[in-house]
C-alpha cells in the first residue's frame, strides 16, 4: 500500500457506489483502482459512466468476480454495497484477504452475523465501518453543545425521528428492498438504521433498556419468500426516563426529520440524513414561552436558526467525503479505530430488538447492558 493513498475496490456496481466513487475522488488520500461485478462488462460500463463525470488519473480495472478483486494486490480497502443478505460472506472474505471494509447498512441480517463480521476484521487487523455518512458530518459536533452545553436545550427528555420515501408500483414489485432474501429487514434496515443511529448519537451511544417495535405495513416483491416491513414504528426506553420514537416508510413521501426535546427547548433537524445542498450544518433551535395576561393566553415563539454552512453535497467537505477521508486515514496511518465497528454493532442490536418485538406482536423487549 502507498503510504499516502488508500486504494479502493468497489465490490458491486450498485447505484450508491456512484456517490462513493465521487467521494473517493474528492478525498485527499483515496483512489478507486478496481470495480468488481459478476459480469466484467457491467463493471466496465459502470467505470465508463462514472468516469464520464468524475475521472481518475488512471482508469480503474474492471473485474468479473468478487474473488478476483479480493485477491488484487492493487486494492487496500473494499466498499461492500452488496445486498444485506449477501454481505456476511464477502466481508469476512475481505478481512481474511487483509482488505479494510466499508460496508453498507444494515451491516448484517442478525446481530450474531454482525459480531462475526466485526470480529473477523478485528482478528485480521483491518478497519470496519458502516456507510452512515451523517455520522461524519461537521453538524453533529456543532449540534452537540445545543443539546448538552450550558445554553443548550437539555437535559433531553424525548427524541422523535421520521425517515421515509414513496416507492412507486415498480419499486414495490421489483426492488431488492422488498425481497426477503436480499433485504429481510425491509424499511427497518434501509431507513430505520438511520433513525436509530441518530437517536443513539443523541444519547451518546447509550443503549436503551428496552424497545417496542411494530410492523405497520408489509410488502412482498416478486420472488420474495415472505413479507418485509414496508412501514415500521418503534419506541425506545432509556435509563433516566428518556424516550425516543421513530417511523420509517417506503410509502410516505420524502421526509427526514428529527426533533430533540429537552427541558429548556427543542431542536429540529429536518434534513438529518441527507442535508439540503446549501446548509449542511443548519438546524432550528426553539424555546417557546406561554405568556398569560388575564384572559389573554399566547404562545410566543423564540426560534433561532444556526446556519454554519458547509460545502454542498459533492464538495470536499461534504459528509460523504469526510466519511471516506476518515476511513482513508485509518488505512493509511495504520490505526484501526474501534469506535466505528462499535456503533455499527450497537445499531444492529437495537434494530434487531425492534424487529423481534414486532415479530412478537409488539412485545416489549429488554436489551442486556452488555
């Protein structure tokens, strides 16, 4: 490996890989050297289309098998964008091949699978990280004082989160997200993972003591053996009385809102997953006051908007570029950061507990502290 550049191999030509192709190109210490598909022509087409917009100095190599990419001496790290149901095998094989792993979410179909994948990476001394881009945004660090600082809205009492998009008839029929073999958690895995990650971040990665999950709507695409969640809601109960709720859906229109309510006010983030182009670091902070004067009762709005601007998506400081560069530094500096696999595993544990609750008809499920 070059002591300055992390050389990436893309394990899959999924659409999200195009965004990370660009993020890698914008990172100071990364380059794509290979793209693998089960069809070398498909890999070549992917390279040709991405290069037309974002070319690398040397065109990546198109590879017709995942095994060949993992054996390549020109690849230091792999981005695994394969469906969740297929990831465990390839993540473990990548670790055994000495490749660092950036894995799409949810990272696994079960907590036990996630443990085995992360342990394989730890055993072979390679970095594991999931692909939650907002975890790397400058906004989270900027937002923390608004929650916990002396002038913040805390202590927190309630967190709510909504993430949805409307899948059309073709989506509900053919998309892999409604295929139980490929994406068994449905919207809970594809969208709810983000809800849960944001809630856990707000709680400083404290696990809830218990959860309740409910599958509100089921979907079954063509070829799917069983239904998957199409709409899902959950409730999380933390020590000290803090609670959180989330809703995720393939049927409601685009929405990505989170509200953090404290004893002294609340914060609204209405783009917590994919920031609006012009304001990655923006949020609304409000303290509403009830004013009573005899028969006149009025709620006075006291709202401030923090607008610390970061570059728009696709620029060098956007959250996806910061994710890639954080990963690159772990690889190039040879310093594996245990924080990233740890929060992946925490998210997986909570997601699985919510799913188990839903499968049990909304039974409240306890999460062991360990």
